[in-house]
């Protein structure tokens, strides 16, 4: 794709606009509400960075904000309904603060029917912008303030031309020891149920040097857990292959973990598994969505692999990467899915023994091939299958975690949870409850004493 890198001239233009806004926005507060995936969380950190550049202070609570931006998700209808509900809750706040600005961005805004809905039903929204417009946020805010009317910054190009990469804009990270690093954007796979290629554009990769510069800066600043992000992270096509990039990151000096997500099974190469097995700094966690166990359903989904091919890849990972935890995504109730098809899905779950499954009932997405398929499954049947899969997975997760009892594991400490329990995460990305308070962002060794399906209870030994 030509000209996907935003020019330094454009970035400098945005910085100058931000300087003009600093006097206007001085003393004002902004908040970002984030829905959806880790890529959205990373995008929100960039949005917050641009807001601070414009002079805003970041508010902890949207109720205290003079500007609220909602970063949206369109992957499922439930996510979109949550966004619309959140936007509705800002109406009264806007009525009480006439100078308040409300913006909506992200994947939903790339869908014309949702933009039209927001325009018609949410007149108090001041601006909207798409997934490749984050770098223009100073200009968007300046225009919204000056125009005194709703403004829209959305790419209307077809998906094949859609998407840019912007460097050199600030990032307001939410943690000082965990970091997201986007290495590529977009998707070329066009799974029949998915809107991502349409709302995120085609695949484009950041340069190897830009990625390594960012990661070196994070490591030197003391970050301990760095996640390489992409809609299909192992289809990275920079100056080096993804396994080479991952190997080079792991070779950096410092005490840290690097992990990655999300991987597509057809692109998870033996070389990637080899690199992971050889480097202890690469977290022992492999997220590998399989979505369905039936070859017929996988073909209808346009996933590009068979049940057997997926199983072979999962077994290769488990055989070569010591102590690895494999997690996955599964869709229940895809159009025409029979009971026999669903039993194939359960069989994959039994054979692999996943540590975690993110299970979803199928949600039709507008303008996708699956939306138009005959044989839509009743909601009640989707829920039944969801519950059956969840019950099986809970058994697998508890069995896996019990196997860790009396083992010593390395844990990166977090904060207390809502029950005031000291928690952290392991290399396998498992939640670990610790028996004593540890400062955030510190590695400790701990012995696992008890196991729950999705948490370990451990005693700190150093």
C-alpha cells in the first residue's frame, strides 16, 4: 500500500494546532472511555497523549470531564449497544455544561449506518472520527470548537485503500510497567463473520526500526511486560519477519517479558514456535483462536485451516514450549452449525485443554457474508451451546491450574483487586493472588498453594 505513513509535515501541523489549543484548553479536563480489544486500549493511550498535548488534564471520572471521547468497538452487537448506552448517559452532563465536548471514534464510526444513527439520535455529540484519524485529533478538536457544529473526520475509501500509520505522536500510557506496542494494523483475512477488515482497513506494518526504538525506550524506562499488538500479529511484514522481530526484542538487555496477540493459526509458523521456545523472556502464553471445530463451519467462516491442522499446530506449541498456556476464541451458533458441528468444537476443547477460552455467541454483523447466510441459529440454542462449552472449559482450566500446585512461578505484581487482595500475573497470563503486598511492577517468585479455574493462590518466597 502506497503512502501509508503519515508525513512529518502533517505531524508538525498537528503539533502546531495543539500549541494553539493549549491556552483554550488550559485547566480543562478530558476523559477517554474505551470499549473493545487491546488495540483499542492502545489507541486510547494515543488519544489521551494527543489530548494532553492540546493542554487537557486527564480526568479519572468522566463526570469531571469537559471533554469525553468514546472509543468504540464494532466486533459484536452487544459491544455496540454498550457504546450507545454510554453515549446516552452523557446527555444530561452535556445539558449541565454547555461548553462540554463529546466525541465518538473508533470502529463503530467506520460503519455508515452507525454514523447515521449517531447523527440522528445523539445530536449532542460534537465530533466523530475514524480509526485512522487519531493523529489529527488536535485539528478535530480545534474544528469542533471553532465551527460550533458537529464535525466528522472519517475515511470513506474502500477497505483496500484504507488505513495509515502515524509515528511521533505522544502516548499517555496507563501503566508504568505494562505496555502495548502496536506493530501492525488492519486485516486481510476477511472471515465471513467479521467487520475488522472493513473498519480497520488492510494490513500495514510499522517499520522494524520504529518498533525497536519504542521497545528499547520502554525497557530502559523499567517496563516489565510488553505486548506486541496486531489484528493478526504474526502476519507482520516489516523489514524483518515476525519471528525475527520477536527474537530481537527478547535479545534486549533487561528483566522483562514480551508477549504478543492476536495470532491467526494459518500464520503461526514453526519458526515462531522455535523462537518462543528458545527465549525465556517471551511469555509462556499463546493466544490462538480456533473459532469452531467443524471443517464445514471453518470453511463457511473462511478461516483457512481445518480442525486437524489447528490441532497439529496446538500440539506443536505444547510439545515445544515448556509450560505454555494456550488460550483461544470460540463462536457458538454460527449459521447452520449443527449439533454434530458443535460436538467437533467440544472435541477440540477436550483435546487441547485450553487454559482460557473467550466464548461468544454468534452476532450478525452488517454487510458481512455470514449476516446473509440462511440457517441462523435461535438465540436460545446459542446460549445452550455457550453454557455447555463454558462448563467443559471450567473443568479444563481447574485441572491445568491444579497441576501448578507446589510449583514455583515468577509473578509480576499488580495492585489490589476490588476485594483488597494482592494480585499479579504470571508469564502464562494467569491471575495470581499473593499472600503479601508487593509494590506494583515488581517480579517475585511465589509457590502455588491453591488453584481455582481462573486464578492461583500463592505464597511469595523472596
